[in-house]
C-alpha cells in the first residue's frame, strides 16, 4: 500500500506525467509504468493518493487508471467533446466505482502552487523548514548508501529582534533577503540552503568534510559581519552578525533528528560564548574553533622578530595559531608571521598576520631508552608557540579565511 511520504517524494514526476498529452491513454500509462520501474514505488497508486486521497494496492491502482481513461473516452463520445481527465476521474469514483462520498474537484495548477509554496520560503526564495527536513533525510540515506560525509550547518542572526525594533519589520525583511543572498552565494549546485525559522538559516553540504563545512560557515559569518558593518539605515549602522553550529554525519550522529539536535547544541554554544562565532559539535567544550592542519602542507615563518629556521604549524583557528619553533618567544610579545602552503600546494601564496604570543611551552626531549617509542625532536621543534591573531590588522580575518579555503581546495567538489 502506498504511503503519503512515498507519494510526496514522487509528486513532481507525477505532475510532469500529467502535463504531457493525457488524451493518449497508452502514453500516460506507459509514463506511470516507467516512473514505477525507476523508483520502485507504484506511480499509479501514488497519483491516485495525491488526487483523491484514496490509497490502493499497486495492481488495483493500475486497473483503476485503465478504467478512468476508458471512462474518459466514453464520456467524450457521449458529450461530443473531451470532458478532461479531472472530470472523468471525479465521475469515475463518484458514479462508477463509487469510492468518493464527499468529492473535491482538484485544480492541479492550484494544488501544485500550494505544494510549491509549502517547500519554498516566500520571503527569501530558499527552501522551507518542511523541504529542509525532507532533504536532510534524503541526503543521509544517500550518504549511508555510498559511505559519504554530510555536514549540517545551522545559523542564527544575532540580536535580530533588536534590528526589528530599531528599524521596523520592512527593513528586517530586507535584511533577511540580503542574508539569504549572501548564503546562497556560498553554495554549490548540490548544496541545500534553507530558512527554517524567522531569523534562522541552514545548509546541507553533501560530500564535504568537517573542515570544508567549517570554512563555508566561517566565510559566511565573516561576510555577514562585513556586509552589515557597512550597511546603514537612516544614517545608523545595522551592525548585524550571525552565529553557527555544525554537526557532521556520520561522526556526530547518524539519524536526521540527532544530527539536527547536535548542530543546534553547537549553535547554542556559539551564542553562549559571545555570538558572532562558529562552533562544531564536540563532546568537549572548546573556546576556539580549530582547523587541524597537515604540517607537511603548511609553512610558517616568524617575520618580526626574526627566528632562524622553519616553524611547523600544528593547528589554526580564526583566532590564532599554534606552531613549533626552534627558538622561544616571550609571552605577551607582539609578532608578525607569514603562513603559506608548501611547494606545489594551491595555497602556496603567503599570508601575513600579526598577533600576540599567549602560550609558550618547551617540548621535553625523550628520556634515554625511549627513542624507539618517542623519536627525537627535529631541531626546529623545540617550543610550542601559541599566537592570538590581531584580526583588525589589515584584512587579517579575510586573508586567513582565504588561505584556509585555498588549503582546502582539491579535497571535494568546487565551491564558489
């Protein structure tokens, strides 16, 4: 027996079949047969459920369609004109098969418009909450089948209620549309962008790893902050920011609801820790979002004060960097560093950043006899140095994100 969920998934294909020449009975039946073979779900039963709310077994549904189309031919012969498929269908179940007691004549165009409006947010043109949840389920099924990773990102505009109070609902609506455009500009064709709530946005990022999702979310957060820092209404800056939470299938959760819940938990944490931030779900409480980096792909050089020899990156965040250095640098000292990709990397162009040393740890040499388990340190790995970036220096944050995006290049489908 066909289910409502199965019928909903086939709706677009079913309406396409009806938009073809439905006067040709053999053609319509052949098209429904083809959809059934492609999807494994009875298109005959699904279409009857959509149009009449009556559920039938597969074979029974196809027999009814043969009867409906034959009844349409008889009505045309008696009337001297074609009464149309909908009238034939209604009369068939009302007077021939007698299945309908309170018939409703369905206008397919109005019905299709209603379904489309239920799946699209009218204000922004993005997917609605209903469509978004359906897409999450579909992508997780596909990811499970092919062993893929699917991150989910939830965004919430910070203090949007203040914007509505200060500037009014009309300005608030314009801001929501602008935010939707900024987010849509960050997606590929295979991504899904939605507005599931008043000031909430969401992204499904198929075939993307966690670092890729973090970079997309960070770039969007930065662009929202930059855009609305310059945006003025009646001479007053809007100064709007956004926070985000990310969860990834299958590492963080395997069921759609669990994945949504963990992305929401990461979002709440980003809000609680000061807003205008991105957090990936983790059982640990991390103050800063970190991008683990391969030291073989990233080169670090301290420009001022100058340190001899190369430095080795360990991890990056939008707030700072931890690297291994041959010489110590005093905690509190302001330094300038140059980071870039190793030779042959897409990110081989260097980026200069300035910051303050906030951590210095000397790495102990292995004890005698432990060399096999703990290899000797390289000459340039004597100290762990942590630096908090000064993101207001130059275009520090934008440059850092650009570098990370180049570093991520080549690890998945291209992004805009």
